[in-house]
C-alpha cells in the first residue's frame, strides 16, 4: 500500500508504532538500539542536523568527497544519530556559471 493510500489507522503515531513497523530495518541498519528512540524523534520532528557535526570535504583531486567531523562538542561512541536532508554538489553549477560569464 502506498503512503498516499494509507488510512489514518495505518500511520505511525508513536515510538512504539515506529519500532514495531521498522523492527527489521532498525536491526539491519546497525544503529544501536539505544539510539532508536532518538532516531524516531528526529524523523518525527524533521531534525536534519548532520551539518552541525560534520561537513563534506573534497579529496582525490576533487573526484571524491568525505565526511569530516567538525562538531564543537565531544561526540562519544554511539551517542547520537544524524539525519541529512540532502547532499548537493555545486561544482557543476559553478563551472556552468563561469562558462556563461
């Protein structure tokens, strides 16, 4: 059933619903169970906060990108989970803009 066709009774309304519906995905993802509720809360509230902890850096002569930790606070192992809304590469846009000028 597509999300658009889901009835109100089928929607996830609580962490318990989330954990039940996504149990296999959560287990397969490798996200520690201690972070499942935090993940639910960030998804429910649309908290895309990855940029507060890391940035994308070019490497391999600009052919590759890597995540670089840049958090101002100490991040302990398995202390947080981050959502990233999207990643957008602007290199092509800059090249095109420069070609048009």
